[in-house]
């Protein structure tokens, strides 16, 4: 199912770009729109062991500054990102048991704060730019999964669902490339945490052992489409 969704996301913008742009499709008339995308995500730092990339998704709104003719411009928006990390943790027999954490899922709300530096000469129908900035986010949900079947630990009928001990603010640095046309556009960006997310992080009863007070951070390599 995930493969089908990713394939559709990749092919749909290709179809749009092949249609060309009319005189009415100048990018200055399309400052606000929809952004959807997919990406590879992970976690790093000394607290969590054996991280591996995890597929994720983003969706939200974007808003460009009306300065396409200038060398620099700005961009912001409001997005929801489903991210996290896989982990290759196993017992002494090489099996991921119910005592081994194998995935962490994170849902966060993001507000990109970007500067865009136009690449090449100004064209009212095509805008290419290098982007740098900050991407502050609020973690609204976090879940740990165990075993090969990735069973969520917090999901029981008797206990209240509680997020993991992570700081709610995930301030990220971001760099990327963006192409905009009159109908659609695309954006490739790399983001990573600037601040340590460890808030007395402990996963009781799960291995490898946590609670050592070491850093926890996230990264993401994202491909987004703008409509």
C-alpha cells in the first residue's frame, strides 16, 4: 500500500510538468497552495541504539513571499509530518522479541521558516531556488513499537495513552532545493534537529537499555510536491 502511494506521488507531478504552462500560469499568481510529500526519516544520538531509516509522509499548506523577481524571497507554511525511525535491535538469538524496541513513530506539526535564493535568471513561469532556514515543530504524538511485528507498547485498553519522554519542541535546521511552475512544483529538503530531544528518556523493560541521558535527535530527507 505504501509503495503504491509513493509511486502515485512520484508520477502525478511528472504528468503535471509535462503539460506546460500558459500565460495565465505565472507563479506570482500562486503564492498559497498545498504541499504533500514523502521521505526517509531516522533518529540519531547516543541514547537510541541501531537506528535505521523509516518511510514517512508530510502534508500541509505553503505561503510564498511576492518577490519572485528579487534574488531572495521567503517561504513559510503549516505542515503535519509522520516520521520517526526503525531500529535493528535483537536478542542473543538474533530475534527481535517483545523486549526489543524496533520502531519509534512521531507525529509533529511544523512551521517552515525559509529563505529562498533564486538560481538563474528571473522567469515568471519557472522559479528555481536554494533554500535554507529553520523548521520549528511541536511533537504531538510519539509511540514505541516492539518486536518484528512492531506492536505499539502504549496501546492498551487499561492504560492512558502517553507520549514518549521527548521534549515537545523539535527545532530543526533545513536546506533544500525547490522548483516552482505555474501549475505545480517540487521541493527536496534535508532537515535535522538542532536541539536535544531527550527529556529524561527511558523505555522501562525494553532493550537496549535507555536512561543514560545521551542525545536524541531526528533527521529527514523529504521530497514534496506543491500544487
